[in-house]
């Protein structure tokens, strides 16, 4: 039986950014991302690819200040799209885990689409203070915004590594792999002994 594709479109506009996004959880890997910040584009592309999702995303942000608002608002918009596309979350596996090495670096990402927003961020001290001209805390804020808006538990742990790009890439791929598992259709009921997710 063919099931409808889970698609969401989200926009966010403020004095700092304008974000437009279309997400298809059941896509074929059609990805087009342009945030104006190349490293963020790269990580978003990796996550969508490893999740097997279609993602079209455009953001015009105040990069003349820095990339903080861009990363945070992209995380919020992506999280809201994920929440919308999942609907009542009935029939999904709900949890997922990704552990993807990138040369010397390894990060682990675990997600629970539980309706309970939380980011656990560990091993961030392994990241260099500055990556692609931006403070490393920008990445924690991106993942925090994503977890908050998607209303999910998201645990990101950098286990080891020396290269900041490799560490971020390992996490981005791990997130994609974890999401691919978590959004997988598993049945018809909500996967919770409570009978609901909140």
C-alpha cells in the first residue's frame, strides 16, 4: 500500500534572517541548500543525504554581523519542518542512532522524536575555537535550535578527533543516519507506552 509522502514547507522572517524551506522525509535525495555560509550548507547537505530526505533551503541572513543568526534560524526552521512533516508521529520508529567516522574523528548522535525538547552536547571542547571564521559555539546553537523546534531529544557526543571539520562532518552524517532510523515507518500506532508523545 502506497502511503502519502511526509512533506512540510516552512518560512521564517525577521530583521536578522529570511528562511524558506521545503522538506520531504520520503524523498530521493534531492538537495539544494544555500544559506550564504558554506560550512553550514555542507553540513545540512550531509544530514539530508544520510537521512534520505529531500531538502530545499534558502536563507538570507545578516552575515555582515556573523553567522550566528543564520545557523540558529535555519535550525529552528528545519526543526519546525520536521515536526510538521511527522504529524502525530503515529507509526514511526521514533528513535535512531548514528555513529559515522570521518578519518580520525568520531561523533555519535542519538535522537528520540518524543515531543520532549532537549539537547545534550558533549565533547565540544574537541572543536577548535574558530571554524570557517565562526566561533565553535555556533554549532551548539544550531543543534539546540533544531532540537527545540523539532521537540526531540538530541544527544551529540564528539568522541575523539583532531580536525574540526571532520568532527562536524561526523556529527552531521550521524544526525542524518539517526533521523533516517527515527522517521522510518514502523506500524500504525504511536510508539509510547503512555499512548501519546509529548
